[in-house]
């Protein structure tokens, strides 16, 4: 392997040490504590929470505060905040700094959702490196934990300020930046621009985490080779497939190619995920949330489409379990006939 780049081994953000180069992306509605603990077991070196509202924290909203709970097994953990005002974000960060076991505080500077941008939050920050500089100065002064940013390349093709943004974050005391190689206007379309990520990395003194379109161990290695990033962040490829995390980690560390999970392994993990979600949210909401995960676990499995549809109708733990188990049974019968 190319030795110019670091594929393995501990690295750090501030004083937080991270054991490998694989990072689980923040995903709203997905990376709650149930999925995060699973992802940790499956080898992610660093894990991000879903984005958490600064307002919710300041109002002591009970559902928001539950989102700030940290499981000892998932550390090191980066807790992501979103908000549109530096003073309020600093107050919320101060709360997280003092009252939770999160290791790193991250701010979302990339969310493209209109209702988030309307409150000046998420990707709206990308339009003003000066505002971002003030934000990072303000939050840095309020907290002791490492402070990071997750950015996109810009608002749209006419406003790609990624170099200025990265410089502002670093100069104002940010400790690392995760870069999703798309603009807000691209949403999740087109190909992530890894060349822009390489430009940021070439100028930065703080760690840069590359993000966008890493779907396989080979992609992860190529991203590090092409951009020089300190770690790769994986989002959609881990949905229903946390195996990708350790398959990437092992490939980066030892060049070893591990097999994809079997259908049986996927179903077993889906059942466990279901119970973790129910523990966290209660049966009704847990099962509702499990519907999308069930579709992701079943994605690409032979003959699964009928069961995916059935999972969307499940209302109770029993119904969801029955659907998943009946897929397993059907799959096994078919395999044994094959
Ligand atoms: C369902 C979903 C929810 C997401 N929620 C967040 C979020 O809360 N905060 C954030 O910074 N990015 C969020 N993202 C973006 C991802 O973190 C990541 O940047 C993006 O999916 C690109 O990486 P990928 O190609 O590996 O999926 C979300 C993406 C998805 C698919």
C-alpha cells in the first residue's frame, strides 16, 4: 500500500484519540443511540450523533435531551448541534460540554433542508465565512471539549467558499473538519468532488475527514490516496449494513478483504436493532422507525421485495419480527433447494 498516507492506527482530534480511520456520518433519524452502539461494535473509530437542535437544548425539551445521552460503549462520540445563531449555539455547546459525556462537539454547517436553512442554520452558514469565523470564535470560548465542523463545499456552484470556510474554522480554533464533497444545491445528486476535499486537506493543519460516496473498502482507500484525508466518513453505505465499517477498517489496516454479510446475519442484526429501537422509543415509534431500517437491511437480498413491503405495514414488534423471520425462512428454503 502507498505509505505516503495514513490508512491505519490512532489519530486524534484535539486530545481525543481515535483508533482507526473510519467515521460514521451523522444521519438524522438514523444515528440515534440504538444504531450508534451497533455501529461501534461494527468497528467505527468515531461516531457522530444525529443533529441536535440548540433551541431544544436551551428549552430543556425532554426529547432533545434524550438525544444527548451517551452510551459508554460508543465513545469516542461527536455530538452534532445545529442552529442559526452563534450566541445560542455557544450556550447549547456549553451545556453539552458541562453535562454530557460527548467527547467532541460538532456543528452542522451543511444541512440542505429548507426548514433548517430558514432559521439560518445548516448549509446557510456556507454563504458567509465571516459569520462562520465569528461562530467558531464564540463557541470555542464557551467550551473545553474539541470543536469540529461538518461542511459542504458551498451553497451552489456560484458560491463554493470551501477554502475560506475551512480557513475560518481553523483560525477560529476548530479542531477538525468533515467535508461532504457536494454543494447544498446538489443535495445528494451527482458525484462528490473529492478534488475539492484534497484542496482543503492540502492547506489545513487540523485533521480533515473526507465524506461522500464511500461505498466500499476500495473506495475508502482510494479516497485517502486521492485526497490525503485523515479519515473517511461513511453515511448511506452503512444503512442496514454496518458491516461496511469493519470491512473498511480491516482493509485499510491490513489490506484484508472480508466477505459481505449473509442474509441470516443481516436478519439477526435487524431483529436486534428492532429491540434497541423499542427500548429507546417504545413499541409504537420504535416499530415505525424500524420500517425504513428493515428495508435497508433487506436491500439487495434475493427475493426480499415482498418482505420489504410487508415491513412497511408492521405496527407491532411481533409483526415486524414475523416479517423478518419469514424472509429468513423463505430464503433458507430457497437456498437449500438451490
Ligand atoms: C438519512 C440521512 C440523514 C442525514 N442527516 C445528517 C445530519 O443530521 N447531519 C449532517 O451533518 N449530515 C447528515 N446527512 C449527510 C451525511 O452525514 C453525509 O454527509 C452524506 O450522506 C454523504 O455521505 P455518504 O455518501 O457516505 O452517504 C444525512 C444523510 C442521510 C442519508
